[in-house]
C-alpha cells in the first residue's frame, strides 16, 4: 500500500473504530479508505475529515496522507504499525491522481475477485512510472478506456464485479499478439521499456540509474530529467487542438509494436496558462504513459531499437535531433528552460547543444533549377 509524500503534520488523537476492514494484500490506500468509509456511509473525503485528516483536494482526498499517518491509521484500524509498514512513499510528482479513471491488471482483478470478492486497485499501480504489473508482468491499462466508465467506480465494482471472461479475453489477445504471432521484436521492445520503467522506480527509491545507459545522473536528477521530458511529450504546445509529441512519435511505431502501444487518438486542448503542461501523474491511461516513456527512452538512452526495414538505431544525439525536428518551438523552448536546471556534466555528455534545438534546420544547399 502506498501513500503520497508530504510534510508531517500534527494530528488529532486517534481512537479505534468500532469496526474497520483490514487492507487487502498490496491494496492502495485510496481503495482501503474507500472501503472503511463505505462501512459507515461516508465518502472518502468526508471520512478523512471525520477522523481529522482532511484533504485539500476534494476529488483526491488521500493525497495528503503521509508516512507520519501510519501509526494514526493503525490505531483506527486496531492494528499495529508494523502491520501497515508496507505503506511505501510515492513522491507527489509521481503519484497518479486517479479521479475519473483507474489503472488495472486483468490477471490481478481476476484473482482479487476470486479471493476477496472485490477488484481493488493495488498500490503499485498508483506510481506514474508504473506501466506493467509487478506480479504478472502484464501491461497495465485504463479501466475507463478498456472496460467502461462504470468500472472506474469502486462501488460499482464492489456490487457488480468485473466479468472474468471479459478480462481473460483481453489477456489472451495480448498474449497472442506479443508472443503467439511470431513477432519477436515486440517482446524485445517490451523488455527495453520495462527496463526503463524499473530504472524510474528504482530512482524513486533512491538508486541511481546505470551510468553507461542513462548518463552521469543521481537518482534525484534522473527523476527530474524524466519528469521534464515526459511532461513535454504529453503536452500540446500548439495554439489549437492537436495530439501531443508522444502520440505523434507513437504513430511511427504503432504498426510494429502492438499491444505495447494501443491507439490513443485524443486531441488535447491548446496550451494556455489556465491549462498548462500535463505531467505523468495526471495521465492515468497507461497507454499514454507508455507512449511518453517510449519517446523519453529514445531521447535519453544510449541505445534504442531501430524499426524493421530500417538502417538500425541511431546514436543518442542523432535521435534527439531527429525527434525534435519539426516540433513546436514553444514546446522546445519550454524544455530548454527546464534543461538549464539539469547537471551541466550530464547535458554536455548526453545532449545536443540547446542552440541546435532552437535554431531551424539548415536549408539544403542544392540550388533549384529554374
């Protein structure tokens, strides 16, 4: 079970509840709080206010819970703090704001319904860098996109459940396309993407990424770089509705890499100060986050797979020039402003000069015949 990282605060004295359901294995704190409040007829926001832990976000009240709240919640639930010790901290910038949607693993929901009678959200899925299930290795997907809006509601899932047959058919299709269709390059690309996912999750725990692949970065600097590049890739910097750079880059790879990437055709509203950039934590749909991590891996990694029937992969700087060519200047300027906060030794070793990003490509020297 994972909770967001915030500064500790002074809490009211905790009193045990007359009844409190125990958390399921690996359950997200949001799901557990919903089940506790549901026993007393409270919404999560109202329940947290009643116990002295009011949230500042009415739609996502659990985002204020911290590690300091573990003893408090343990007393309420008549449990020892050690029983809740698995509550790990997710930094706020990397915790999903799952309000209108939830990520899910089909195999996990089949098992949790069979064992506990409830398809609950797991804590590991709430990390914005998490795009695959840590238990089964399956890709995570959006409940709203794949199963319907009603399955995003915990009350609906508790009362009606999720049809196991529907989940199993979805899993069988993934397995066929990835393994059974004779396309080994899909599995190779998937392993590379999961290795990047693992590097992001390890950096969240304080472990720096391998320098030979990602450059000379500490764990914190690596997370800052990934956060900035993924945010750029998920934001529409045009002054009209358009897809984000991650979706455009995906279109070139979509014919080669199903079901890693499934079609995300959403046109985003224009960037304005009132509707600014979209970080990973606001993109619950794991398809979008996979697209963002794929283009980010192409920009950051020392090596990246080349597409079929191509000349192979380019070196890191060549890939950067190729990807940024034709991008909106406002978006590139935004990213360059963020790059100035990155370690200088890393920029010099692994990135093209920012002048090359901002200047237009050179005009061909071939003279036109009139």
